[in-house]
C-alpha cells in the first residue's frame, strides 16, 4: 500500500514538473487575469523604497521568487546574467522575494555567493504584491515595457539562452 502511495505522489510531482515546464513561454497578460499593470513599491535590501515608476524608459523584468523554491534558486544566476548583459541597453531586473525576512534573503545570497547588487531585490513581506499581480505560480516573471505597462508573463524558470524568451525581450527593448 505504501508503495502505491509513493508511486502516486511521484507521478503527481512528475505531472506538476511537466506542466510547469510546458508553461515556460511568454503568455499574454490577460491569461493572468490582469487588465492593468499593478503598482509595485517595496523596500530593497538597503531599506530604500523602490517603485516600478522609478524605471520608466526601461524594460523591466519583475520576477517573483523565494529562497525555498528550487527553480527560483536555479534561475537567480540567469536573472543576474540578463541584468549584466542587457542592463546597459535599458533592462532592469527586479526580483521580488515572497514573505521571507531580510536576514533569510541575505543568508541565501551569501551562501550562494550572489552579490546583493546583482539585481534589484525587493521584499514583499506579506505577499501583497504577489497577490495584486495575480501571480499564481513561482517563479513567475512579468515583462514590463518602457511605458510601465506589463505586456506578458513567463511561468517557470527563466533560461537566459532560451530563444523564445530572448526574442520577446529584445523586441521590446528596441521599441
């Protein structure tokens, strides 16, 4: 009986991974249930208030993540790579942490040898913005144009060499 239960659990997790992987594509914002771009204004790791409004004239990736999320941890280097490669061309990567303490986030960064300034890390201590952005997955990344309007979202781990991901990002940066 335990063997059958273990198999069922394994199958369920496999199906979840497959479905999440199959969702790894840009999806229209309307699929999220959003009609307009929600506000985003949170403190960063230096206790400075940062707003999406600060980045008008930039293309912005708003990524929701947590230290306990394996795909989130795996993609963190990809986010930094994107910031380094496209930052000089007008990209800003904002990583919004879900409901974790500042020391926990800082320990994660330190233990993984990640520079605190690699991307803008904001703390959504009560997951208020996660909810207002109608994010139902983690990780999830929203693509915001230079006028501050979210255009699409990506469910699942980002891979900076994914041609589908990069094509839409670069197209928006040229506008």
